[in-house]
């Protein structure tokens, strides 16, 4: 490789269309080069990760380098999806950041017990969301070295 940097795909699972739209706008406001892909619930998240149903083409559903996960979703909630992902050796190393409205201590503890990498509370204002996305970008896509995301020179892709 010639030292070129290829941005990773970030996959967000959230059932709230307003939250998805605001996150997309905050992503764009921060001018993040990484592709942000959305799924609506935990079942769709697992379909994406396992290339099932409408995600059967791996070229159209590349392996994410980071998952942003809401806890409270229909069909399969974030807790169930987190448990399933972390139990699968092929998926377990994908970092997962929970972004949810819950602040309950038991949710935080349970999420870390299930293997989440970070737990964030959804901001109240758009300005706070823009700042959170900026910091998330700086940390997860700028500082952290993710497995399988380094070029031969050791530079992070993101």
C-alpha cells in the first residue's frame, strides 16, 4: 500500500428517524469523511452484519469499523444485538458505542458487562450532538487504532 488512508464505515442502529436525521446532519456539519450507514433496529443490524436479506451483497454492506447502537429499539433491542455481536468471534472485535436516552446506572453496568466499548447519553440539543459527534470522530476515528484498519505504515483509516 502507498500510505493512502481509506475511511471506515460507521454503522448506526437507531429506530428514531429524527435521531438518524440529526446524526446525519451533525456528521455532515463535522465534515467526517467516514461513511455513515443507518439501520432501523437490532434485527436489521444483524442482517447487515451477516449479509442477509437486502444486505446480501458485501460490496453494498461493507463491514463496519464502528457501530453506534441505540438500546431501545423494536424487534431486537440494542442489548440483544450487543450480546449477539460480542458472542460471535467474527464480529466481537468491532467496537460498539451505545448512544441512548437512558442514564440508568443499571443500563450502563449491564452494557459494559455485555462488552460495549463506550456508553454515551443522547444530547438534548443539536449543538450538543454536533459536539458529541466531533469528539466521537476525534477519539474513535482519529486516535484509537481499530483492528484491521491500519495500512502498512500503521496509520489509522478514518
